[in-house]
């Protein structure tokens, strides 16, 4: 199977991660790229570097303010006296009523949903190439491949259109889906990560042109908490085009409840 | 002048405060009560303890989920392995789309807008009596006093109906205004703190029955960043009943621009 990965995806090297009120070491490390690559190669993947599709397909999904923020915030943050080495937000707006802020601290809160997506000098470059890997995989599918693997790290499924979160900055699968759509295909996104794909859900929530399905641990007591419940089915034209299958924590691969739910959905 | 203060307001004794990505000592200390009391007494205030008006006037302004959260979260948080001694949020929903979470970490993010309002064992008791001081001052006005001082610490103006923030938990002036309204008066809130009163604005934003006015440093580069701009004038029936007078940082008491703005508003 074809596979895509760019070495620059390792340039995002986060140190910190704040959870339960304490500062921990960030587990989303560059070595994840090498672990995943080794596993994928053992399963028959042949890696090549992605082509550069430029900013167009990324800007089709993410807002201009957000992309400017991701590209420039680390430099601006570093100028603040006493600021941390990585961009970590400390205030978040109720986005129903917020005005867009001009300050670096305000913009960090506006564009970072949590304290698990610190931004350092290499973050943008890594996120950019992670998205390009997804686009190259989509391009291979367009060219006739039935299945292609994109090793998109940093990951993407917690990133909304203008909001980073949970180690994610650009929504790689969303960018690929939007690009496939614009090339005449009808994409679906099946998310099998243990966490709900809240960013992907949020991006396509009111749209009927991309089906989003997420299997994940029940968010009642698990990140991302606010999203991933069964009642979140989409809205407006998108109603029915978002499916959340929240599983009890500890569910194994042999779980039998799932196919029935999927059959009910399709039937 | 009559003045109100309860000694239990000192029971909120926060240690931490996260800003610009680093953990700092919290400046909102119990000794602020004594500093303010000394100053108020020198200006002629005579303090007495507030009466207990119960939960009714507080529940008239704040949501049931939020009040349950404030009263119980510290006990629940303390049960989590490895949790910090104070409740500090690390994930915040985009409240336009969020489902209400069941977990302690999720609820902390839902109900705490920033990392500047840590909740410890004594927080609820102190916030409760701070609100009672405001209510007793309102009661004295109802009984005929022309001016009364409530020393409401912890402060309140950054607290929304279901959201703590910026050292604030219960919106003391909002609770007093709502109570005065229900007793037939037509209250206005004039907020002269250096920061914008975003919680007060948010609570009354779509209402015409309580005029909210805030003088503060321009939020373009100052907390609370997302609120306090001149264009935020209220909405729906409340349009025109919220007035933000953002001043350049460093503006002194002799500034002359203000009265003109107020005259234009009234004219």
C-alpha cells in the first residue's frame, strides 16, 4: 500500500501538557512518527514524501485568522516578558458572545481549546506537512488507488475550523475530505481513535456532503467531554450526517453491539 | 455610610494563577478584605455583618448546574488521582455546540472561563457571603439609605450566569441588581474596575431592565480581551442598554473625554 510522510512532521516537539491542574510531560512526541512508520512498513506500506499542494486546500477548511495565528503566534508570544517557551492559553471566551481579540494571549485563548496543544517554533511546519501527507494520499485515491495510508502526525481530528485542541492543529482528514469533494468525490470520515473526533464533527456538523462517523470511548468521563454523545447527530442540512458510537471504556475488538447500530442507521 | 462584610469572605484563599503559560502566585488574597476595610473605614464607613438572604436571590441569576458545581466541585476534584489541590480547568468547550459534561474535569472547563479562578475548599462559603453582603447593601437602599458600601470579596464582575473567571464566582452586583428589580426598583450597574465587567455585561446583554456601564482599560491588549469593546452595545431588547467606555491604558482621573461620551449617550 502507498503511504505518505514528510520528515518535517517531526519538527513539532512539544514539551508541556497541563491536565487536572498540573503540568505534565507532553506524550505527543516526534518519535510517534517513527513508531507508526515501523508498524506501517511491517504491514506492507511503502512510504514516499508528499507533494506540496500549497495553502489552498488548507484554507478551504480553516479560517484566515486561525491560519495566521498558527503561523505567527510563537514569534509574537516569545516577545512577551515572562512568557512560557510554548504557547499555552489561559483564558477562553464563551464564543457565542466574544469579539475577536488583538492580543497574543487573547488569540491563544480564542484559537486553542485546551492546554494540550502547545505551539512551539516548529509546530506550523510540522502541521503543514502533516496535512500535505493527507492530501497526497487523497490524490493517490483520485488517481485510482483503492486504499492509501497517510501518516499525519501531528494529528488532526480535535482541530475545528478555527480552533486547535488535543495535540491537533490542522484537521488532516477534513482537509483531504474537502479536497476530494471539490474533485467530484463523496467522502466519508470514519474515526477509530479512542477519543471522539470533535473537530471533525464540528467542521461538518451542518453539512450533508461529508458523512462523519466516530467510534470512541464514552465522553461522559473522557476527553473531549463536551462532544461525542449519541444525541449529536448534526444540524440543519447536516442532521443525520454525523454518527457517534460511544463505547464503554475497555471495549475490545470483539464487541458485537456496533454492527447492529450501523445496520439500524443504514436501514 | 453603612457598609457590609462577613468574616467568612476570607475563607477563599487561592494559591495559584496561570498566566502567559506559567504558574504564578494568585494575587487575589484574603488580606485584600482587610486593606479595603481599613480604607473604607478611614472614609467613614461603619461595617456590620450581612443578613442571610439564602439561595433564592443567587439562584435568580445563576444556573442550577453552575451553583451545584461551585458547591461540590472541590470535593469531587480532590478524589481524582494526581489532581492539583485547587480546581483549575484545562479544556474549554466552544459553547455554541457543547453538550453538558458529567466529569469533574469537563465541568471545570464548562464553568471556569480561565485559569485565574481556582476553587479551593473555602471558595463557596466566601463567595456566598460576598453575595450576601451585596444583598444587604441593596436591602439598606430599599429601606431608604441613599448610598451603601458592600465589600464584596471575592469579587463578581467577571462571573457570567454559569461561568466563573478572573477571580470571580458569583456576580455580586448582578445579584443585587436583580433583587432590586424584583423589589420594584430600576437598577443600573456602573463598573469602574480597571478590567471590563464581562460577566455583568453577559448576564444582562439581552435585557433592557438593567443598564450596564463599564469604564475600563481597552481590552485590545488587556484582560478580558474578548469583551469590553465599544461595539458591544447589547442585543435584542437589550440593544443600547450596555455601554463600554474603553480607555487607553494609563488614563488618569483627570481624563476629560468621558463626560462627553456620557452626554452623547444620554442625548
